[in-house]
């Protein structure tokens, strides 16, 4: 009986690991398909392309104006990272240190844009931005992308602020530091690891943010992921390998930043927002 | 913070000091820019869209809504979306529990969690493009099926393709969330049960599941809301004029193909209402099933 039970448990464990392996294997094969296709000359009715070449990257660079798209992407992402840090970190500090009436409502207001999916609020938001003549250009794209990232920075930074001993701030105040100098000389250096982690996650999320950029971008303000969408949507107009070359450029841009981000954050934090600091 | 509260009655204090008693001072004001931003670009557009949806291009104030619910091309998108979102959510959350139970005892957990963060980071557009080739008639997946004697299966440009992309992009998210809830449960609770002779199944049903209920309910809500707003993969990988014509496609077409922002707002509101409805249902169901301690011993 005892032996039988452990056999059933072993089979169950094997089944679960098989599932995980199957999932990872298929995902890896999917990514590999994109990479192989972007490097192949002609791939038809075979396991691998007939020969390998790098020329699709050159043609993708010209056809999709990848240079301009990459510049726009980094301008948008840079502005979003900077502004969400400037707006989010002070707000996180205020919310972590003060218990004013209505604080729960304010926190709920910051939670909503993160919980409600961009598709749902994206269309009314784009309508308002177009009415304010901010739609279809870079400032509209930046503003729309800030909607989920500012609350994200606020909520990620709050536990980091709570970890700092308030007596450190009190000491700085006693020596005559105003709020500005307190921030520059005491809080920002102490919060640097948290700020770095939060902003790197904002960066990765903004590169991959499709919906909000898609709704607000005009012809000159498309980011890489939106350009990729249009290319796949109009598949057949360009060579498939060329589209995949762009997909590889997108993957490399995203994953390079993800690797940097993962040096500073635990992967589970990407979904759970640094809430478990206190538990450990 | 450093302001001393004087013994004088509150009415005689200057306004500044009275506000400070409620923790409203210069530091509190630092939250104002971010708050104003969210109000201006999230709350206001939502309210604006709500009001706009009752000002249709033509007809009475409810014309958009009555048009939506009388045109099968529009109202059937709700069913199409639920047919994708509900199974995908249930599959992802249900599978995530046993997998997280195993992985939680793994030593190199971080390797797996890192691998699973990649699909989340790459996003649905890239997954759609990748699956189009990988699952396509000439792709490796179908080649393996043919080799195994199963024969070619049509997996793209239909319901299956979108479902598979929802699992591929959604499962890592639900799994990491379940894992973080599970690792937040104090292991000594389970050890105590084991000492008292509870077998693995009994420990799961009587200890872990009640503690996990809150987390699973939130997980169900978050993954449902995300799968319900599927857009790129439904267009690229599905049949956007047929089985996978989801509600977000209808909203997009109203806004960017018919330039009817009033109708588009109405569809966005209907989409938001459907999501809210299911979230309320899940949360109500949770408090109906388990009335125990809400937290999992988490910090």
C-alpha cells in the first residue's frame, strides 16, 4: 500500500515535469523558428532552410525603416522611464510616510490602471488625447504609456521607502535639509536599488507595450512592437524572413534589457510587485 | 512629523498645524503630481468615454447600446470573447497550482522562473508571429505530428491558434502569481499537518487550498481580465472575421475604421462591464466557498 502510493505520486510528479518541459520546449522551438527563418534563404517543406544568409536583416533595416523605429522606441521609452520615475518616486515617498485621510482611495486609484487592461481604457484615452491634439504623435504615445507605469513605480517603490529608517530623515531635517535636499542627498542614494529595479521593469514593459502605443501612435511615432504588428498584419507584402528579422531585432532589444533587469529583481516580482520583502 | 502638537485646542491652531495633524503637509503634496496625472489621464478619459457613449452620432441617448445588442455582428463578439477567455483562464490557473506545488520545492527555482518571464516580456505580438510559423502547416510542430503518424492539424488562423497563444502568454503569468502566493504560506503549517499524519492530498485540501483561495481568486480575476482583452493574437493568429472576432476587434473597428468614437467608447464600456461582472462573480464566489482567514500568512 505504502509502496503503491509512492508510485502514484512519482507518476504524478513525472507528469507535471513532462508538462513543464513540453511547455518550455514548445516556447523555445517557437523562438528558434523565428530566428532560423530570419537567417534562412528559402524554407519550404523541410526541417531547415536550404541555406543560411544574413541579408534579410539588411533588407528589414531598409524596408521597415528600422533605424527610425528604433530611435522612436528609445525616445519614447526613455521619456516614459524618466517621467514615471519623477512622478512616481515622490508619490511613493508621500504615501509610505504619511497616513492622511483618504489614503486608501488614492492607493486604489493607483491600482486601477494596473489592473484594468490597456485595451479597455485605451480607446477612451486615445479619444481624449486626439481631442487635445496629442494623439498620433510622440507626446501622445508617451502620455498614454505613462498611465500604467506611474502607478507601477508608486506601488513598487512604497515598500522600499518603508524599509528606510525614518530617523535617518529626521536627522537630515535636524541639520536643516529641506525636502529637496533630503531627496537628493539622502533618499535617492538609499532608494537607488529600488528605483533601478522599478525603472528597469518600466523600461521592459514599455518596449513591449503594444495596445496603448498602437492606439495613440501616428506614422512617425510607431515603436518597434507596433511596427512589428503592422508588418505581420500585412504579411505577404514583404518577405516573411524580413518580418522575422525585425522580430529578432525586437526580441534582442527586449531580452537584453530583461537580462539587465533580472540582475536586480527577482522574476516573480515582475508579476507581484515587490510585496514580499517584509516576509523574508 | 517634527511639528510638536501643542496643548492648545485644535481650533486655535494655525491651519498649517491643523492640517499636519491629519498628516497633510508638504510631504503629502509630493503625491499630488502623480495623483493628478492618474485623474487626468485615467479617471477623466474613462468618465469622458462613459458620457460620450451616451451621445451617439445619430439616434437617442441609448442608440449605441441598442445598436450593439441588436446587431449579431456586434453582440456575438461577447460570446466569442468569453469562449476564448473562460477556458484559457481556467486552464492556466488550474494547471498552475500543481506545477507551482512541485516547483516550490525545487532548488534552482530561479532558472525556471527566469525562463517563464521571457514569454511575458516578449508579449503577444511576437508570440503571434512565432506561432504563425511554428504551428503553421510547414512548421516544426506539424512536422513532428506527421512524423508521429498523427497527420497535419490546422492550428493557425482559427480558434485553436488564439487559444494556444493565450496559454503560451498567459500561463507564465498565472504560474508566477500562484508560485508567489504559495511560497508566502508558512511551511510549518504543512509540516504540522504532516506530523499529525495527514497525507499529501489531505494537506492540500485542508491546509493549502483554503490559504490559497484568496490568491487563486485574485489570480483568476487578473488572468480573466487579461485574456478577455485579447487583441493582437486574435487578429494575427485567429480568424478576425469569424470565430475569433473578439470584442476588442469590434471596439477597434468602430474607433479606427468607422471613426465613431462614441460607438467605440460604448463598446469599451461594455467590455469593461463584462470584466467587472466576472471579477465580482469570482470574488463573491470566493467568499461563498471559503470564509476562513483571507491572507496566506503573507507579509
